[in-house]
């Protein structure tokens, strides 16, 4: 990876260092210094808006039940195929991107989606290029997460397989994290795709994930301009040709016109004009006890803010969760065990669980995670990282997304086994030494798994999110 251009430059300029506050921009003219993080006056809307008159499909709010245990889905067990109609499509969309909770803080209403998001910024949009879905006209549709409805924004695309298109809106996450929000776009896309993929698989609809596609053409398909919104990933139902070839103009919708030039350059440095093959089908792993359905687990899932450091988890739960979460993912992972029954505290390389160093690392993890106590309270912490020389501008994007996919699966696996989970940021400069790896290591993501200090209120039904109280995480100075 070239750390002086494209995605490598962005990674270098947005890496956290212990001698600089996380919200203080690096002293470099390529980074914006004229934006105030978390400024209430510039708070971006939670999703796109469209003018009146677009054809609309109100999706059924009574969702079909899959009846499939979450542990079976995450293990990769095959599910009986179900018909792809408006109700089933609506179920899949809702379990990934639907609004399930709301909260009022400082006089402002916040909305929370079914899939997790760093800082609750939810910088993604979701589209459906529908082909042959009963109850949904062929065409390109935007998913309205609050109304649980589809707005048709473009004519039917070329291709024969219904495809979900995930796009990123950098300003929505950059409002809090500035240019580093580019990473969050791909992390969040991974967590969203973990739930979309699982929901699709639980209906026997054979999800196929692609991260290599013609960026410009896919952007044209959904009206994304490549600056304020850009395509991130495709998820196709079945093995057919993805319906992503535009046949006419798309209605663009409205977004705040705020740009991070460094993000734009990093994104376009990885642009390609080829439709790649889907990710290889992942092998199944051993099943694990669990009765809750995938739908129930997703409704219960939340980003835990406080964990009970006195509680432990069984080693069997860790091994199954990691096996299920990393199915089909080639990004290297490490595990820091704090409270795992049958596993001594220390740092381990996955999947062998070979010890790198043993001993209590709670204090060191807390320090590396900018004083966020969850890194010490968790039963274990999962770290994704990859050597810099193994990445280029496009594979960097895919690696960030893959780390988010693992995190999203870990969330579901944790909730399915009585634990909880949350993603975590970190001091980039400190991770290579922590892992006893070379200094050019590109750290991707931390995920904390442990026993929650409180239980999240289950999310609501389509069009009926539940009101929740925001829990503030502990920060150790």
C-alpha cells in the first residue's frame, strides 16, 4: 500500500496517535480544518430525502417468520428456500437497515437502525434493483428505513438477479469522525451486510456478496454522484447476473453538499470498471446450541455501552463465535482474552489460538482504545489487521468491509449465546507493538464481546420503532 496517495494516504493521515486528541485533525493541508466535529448546527439528516411523486411500494409490516435459529444461520447451515416477494424482501431490508429504536437527546431525535454503526452515525443508504419480485415492480428502488417503503428512482436495470446496493454517505459519519469516517463507512457496510446476508440466507435465497464492481456505472444506477455518496457493495439473491446495468437516469435525492476531498480521492483511487465474481461460498462450521431465531436476535441486538468485567464466557462460545464470524473471510484476526473460561488471559492468534503473550492485558487494551472502558470490561476483544504490503486502494476497502462483516457476525453470535458486543476504535500507532507485529501493520477494527451490564430493549416493528434511553459509555482518563 502506498501511504503517500489514495487510500493509503487517508489511512496514514487519519491514524490516531497518543500525542493528539482523537478529534484534533492532523497538521496537513489535505485534511479539512474548517469543520467542527459534532456541531449541532451542521447535524446531517439520518437518510436521504426525495421529492414527491415517485412511485412508492408500501412494504408489508407483518414480516414473515423464518423460524430458523440464529446459531444455525451463522454456522452456515442451509435453510429451506422461500419465495422472494414484497413481504420477504421487506423482512430482509428491515432486518438490515430498518429503524428499530429512537431516542431524544438534547432536544434532538436520533434514529437507530437494526444493524450497528460506529457512533450511531448510520452513513449508509440501501437500494433494491428488483427483478421478478412479486408485489414489487421491476426497477431500482430506494429503501425508506422509517416508512418501510420502496421509492422507485430508476427504470429496471440490465441483469436478471435482484440485487441490493449499499452506498456510503461520508459526511454523515464525517460529521463526528472527519476524514477517518471513510473507514467507518466500510466498517458499517460490513455490519449491515452481516445482517442482510444472514436474513437472506435464513430464507434460503442464496446471498452473493460482491465488492468488485464498476463504480461509476453502479453510482449512476442509484443516483450516487461519487462525492457525497458512493457505492460500497452489492448483495445479489442467487447466482444470476446482478441487475446493476443502468438503462436510464436515476432520481438523485437530496444530501448535504459537504465534501472531504481526501475521502473523495481515496474512494476514486480504488475505482474499477469490472464486475467481479462474488465472494467464494464459505464452508459451514459446527452448530451451536441456541433456540432464538435470527429475527429475534437481530431485534435484541444493540451496541453495548457497559459490560460486567466480573463475568466470563465459556471458551466454547468464543471458538464457535469466531469460527462463525470469520467464515469465508481471509483477514487475519487476533483475540485478547480477559475472562474466558478455560483460556488463560493473554493475546492469541486466530484460528490456532496460539498464545502470542500471556497475562492480564486489560489496562493495555483500555489505553490502546483511547481510555474506553469496554476494552477492559469485555470477556474478550477481537482485533482485525493486515500487513500494509498486502493491500492496494481497492483491497483496502474490501479489508475494512470484511472486518466490519466479522464484527457484525460477532454481534449476532454474542447475542445468540447470551453475551453482548460492540465495535471499538483504537490508537493505530500502538497496535503493532500490542500484537508483536511489524510497524507497517494496517489495523482495521476492534470488537469487544462480553456480558452486558444492562439489557437492550428489543427493537420495534417496521414503522413502529421503540423509544429508548441512551446509555453513556465509561471513559477512563
